[in-house]
């Protein structure tokens, strides 16, 4: 078998997944506007996710606190998984499913936005964070995959990449994060 055949198939699948994301542009714009409104009112963007979604959360927070493509003041954003002492203490004392919920309780304020990233839409610790955020009057946005899972129903708003492969979902999630960054830079 030609070694390029599976690579070509992966590329074709990625292109098709990006094309299927075109109808998501209004959702991307609407959720970006929610974040812009929060930041303009001295709110913060709290972001959580596991594994590759944690990497996406950290990437998004870095683009906001640092810069994306142009010079501008830093924006208030935090990826909730980056404080290992808090994660291990909360995980040990309360359980892994509470690591983000407890931080939302401690750090989140009405007027903030919680961006919950999950390729399955069913991450228990992310769902608990959303529940806590909603109880505190924090707007919740899901960046989800597949059918959106339980988080699609829990979040105030969501952008869902409907695909079955985690890798393709994460590739489009990266694009959506860059769209949000561009919107927030304008």
C-alpha cells in the first residue's frame, strides 16, 4: 500500500470536517460577542477541559492574556487546569469530578464567561463546572464535539463540531478558538 494513502484520506477528512463547520460561523460570532461583552465589563473568561481540550483551553487563555495577531492590552482569561497545586488538592479532597467546579466557585463572578471544552460533551468534571457557573450567574459556552453530549443541554450556548473522530474535532476547535481571538482583537 502506498504510504500516502492514509495521509491523503486523513487530509480529505479534515477538509470535509472544516467545510461542515461553515454553518457554525453564526454560532462562533454569537459566542465571541458574549465573551467580548464580558471582557468589556471587566469580566473574565474561565476555560476548562481535559487532555487535548485542556491544551486548547491553555492555548486560548494564552492568546487572550498575551496577544493573538496584533498589539492590544491583555485580556482577563484563565485556563483552570494550570494550577497543579489546586488540581491535586481539590482532586484529593473532593474528587477529580470537582476540580473545575471548585475553582469556578472560588474564582468566578457574575458577568464572567465559562468556556467548557469537551470533544465528547460528557466530561463529568466539565459538567460540574458548568452547573456551578450557572448557579453563580456566569454565562456558559460549550465548545463541543460529536452530538454535543450532555453539555449541549447544560450550557447557555454552544458551538458543536459534529464529527466522530476526536482528532478532527480538535482541529476545528483550534480554528474556532482562533476565530474567537480574532473577534476579540477587533
